[in-house]
C-alpha cells in the first residue's frame, strides 16, 4: 500500500521528525510529541504536511458535468472556490476512489491518496469519450497542507503557506464532514455527532514553497503536526478515509459516507442503483463503529487486527467469534487508545468485544456510529395478504 513518492518532504528535515510508513510514507508521522501536536492542531496553530497526496487537474468546459455523471456527488453547479467530496464506485456500488475536489472556474482540482492516482487517472482517461475535458497530473507542481485553523491566518504569519491560485481563485478545500451535505443522509443517531467539530481544511501550495514552509516552522511562525496527530482527531470525529477504512467490499453506507460524499437525488452514475437499493430497501452488510480500547497492556491494535465477539457459554467456557477488523487506530490526547472498525451489521451494540493484536486480547467498548437499522429508509405500503379480509369488508 506504500504510494510512490519522488522524494521525501522537506519538512522531514525538521528536528524530531519521524517518517510515517505505509500509505503515509514520505511525510512525518510526528515531530517528537504527538499528544502536544494534537493540541496545537486543534487550536488552529499547526499545519499537517500532506505533500505525499496526489493532485489531478481536470480542465475544459465539460469538466463539472462530466465528473458529475461518473461520480456520486452533485457537481454541476459547483461555484469557483466551493468544495465537494465525491466517490468513484464500481458497477456494484463498492467504493473504488474517494476524491476531494475544488473548482476554480477554469479547472477542477482533485486530491486523492497517492496510491489511487494511477488507477483513477487511467479510468478517467477511458471515460472522456468525445467530451471537452483534459487531465493533467499536477502532483509535481502542487503540494497539499492541512490545518484545523484558518489557512489565511497561518499564511499571514508564514507567507509560504499562501494557497496557489493559478486561475485567480485560491485552491482551498473545506471538508464537508462537519454537516450533512445537500442531498446526503446521516445514519449516525447520536445527536452530539463529533463531526460537527471537525473543521478541517486543505490547501494547495506550490511544491517549491515547501522549503520556505520548513523554514517558517523552524523560526516558530507556524507549528507542524504529524500524521499521528491528524489520525487521532480524524478517528475521534468518525471521519472515514479511503486508505484505511475501505476494502474491496466497502459500500459508502457502511461508513456513513452518505453524509458528505453521496447525493441521493442526482442523476444516474456508476453504482447508483446499489446505493439507492441499500439505502431505500435493504441494509449494508457491515457497519462502522468506534472502539474505546483498554490500554493497560501497552498494545495498540493496528489495521487488519481481528475484532472478536466474546460470549460466556453455559458450561463456563468462553466463545470467541470474529466479527470484523480494525481499520485505523490512534492514541487520542483525551480519549486514550481508540480505533475505527468495520463489523458485521448483525453484531449487537451490547455485545462484549475484544481485539486480537500481537496474540494479545485487548478489551474494547463499542460506540455505535452506523446502527444496525441503517438503510430501509423508503416506506413501502404493505398490501394485505390474499384471502384476508379487512374489517368492514
């Protein structure tokens, strides 16, 4: 899963920087103290180096109607500077790509995980047909930086963070996860949804500006936080990520991704029939949960570790049954060890869970994100069975 990177980021030259591995290779996991970095990030004082992400430019007069026709979000009326998140689904509705998009009036700018770019670019190129669109890999020109604060305020202190604006509109993407988007739907029933406090912003800056950004961090005009800090806050906000929460069976419903990345009332697109059927008539086979983990054994489960349901049998023995797997985990500065996991829909919210990691059973408490009742939203009138008379007939 390690994405191709031309070179390590300049911010890895900062004191204390430790490079991340896996899908985040090429940028820093942390700069010495992930807990403090979380606090700086929440306060809007820090940036996260995401320069290993891929940037794709789509230009041409048909770009928005074309992208609208092949992805899950309504994009036709996107105004310059507005942000959107959209998914590319396979014909059976499974997630293939997750795209963060901002349009500047002349070009649509797509940000994706680096490992996704080759397959996404190949598929998009095949889907152009005779439409007036052009595709360009802009990763070598622009780098992504993220913050929980105002990128404008940070750029005032560190001008190297000034977002690029090749066509006059700053390339700044505001994460829509903070609220249910128009045409979207939320399965989570908790009225205090943590996503409401998720004010995440990503900006494209010239890649040549990264050394100057590094210098600004050294001088203390802006702080840097690593991926560990970002991941801890993301997990606590129940925010899904393509590189961690998605496998080849993932439906957007399972991750509550209809909240930000799917428009249920738009025209046809690949996978749309499955999206509609599962939402209106069925239930997703799996569901996303937040796990609060027992940290007393000093083991933090990792991606792929098995989640087990534990049941005491009448004869005194204990039955352990695999019901899902960890997708991402972190140590949160307030919540302690936490993880996102995908489990079978039929797993009750009250069941005792544990995670098997490094042959150690880690106790886990489930917090429901996607409930068992997710789906079957359409109210279909029930016809009386043949041969049964209703009162008065």
